[in-house]
C-alpha cells in the first residue's frame, strides 16, 4: 500500500501564492504518474496538473502559466506551486499517484487539503 498525505492548503487573498506538498510513504513501493486534482463545492473533481516519473508535465488550461507541478523522486514528494491565485481556484486539492506495491499496480489518493482564495 501507498499512503499519500497533502499539506500546504490555506486561506489566501487573490493574487497570492501557495505551495502544496504531497508526501508518499509505504513499504517497498515505486511511483509512476502523479497528479493534483481539485474539487470545488458542487462541482466534479478535475485534473489540475500531472507529472511523470521522468518529469514530463501537463496542465489544465485554467492554471497553465500560473501553477507549476514538480516532484522529488528521492523524497517521494510532489509539489504544486500556485501563483496568481484566483477565487475560482478555491477547492479541496487532492494528490493522486499510480504506484507499484506488494506486487501490483494501484491508484492512490490523499485525503485532500483545502485551498481558499478570497477576493
């Protein structure tokens, strides 16, 4: 099993910045694609950004140029640097990872961290 724990969510004013972290832990595991998703009240969960183990990234259009996803494979940690935040970025942000553990691949989710952007 792989456990994912997010941190860094907070209340911030529009135009501000936040950095989210996602730390992975478990027994003898490896991680493939990782990503950040978010879910605003009354809306479906959406993909924000993804990153491969080799560092290739992809962003949803609404955050492109404002958010940066990165990962430190040695620390099994992924980050999301969020700049120029807007009220519409308000959501619970979830960490997601495709991981190999106990002889099989699985899809893992963190518990989420709240990001609130005030206008």
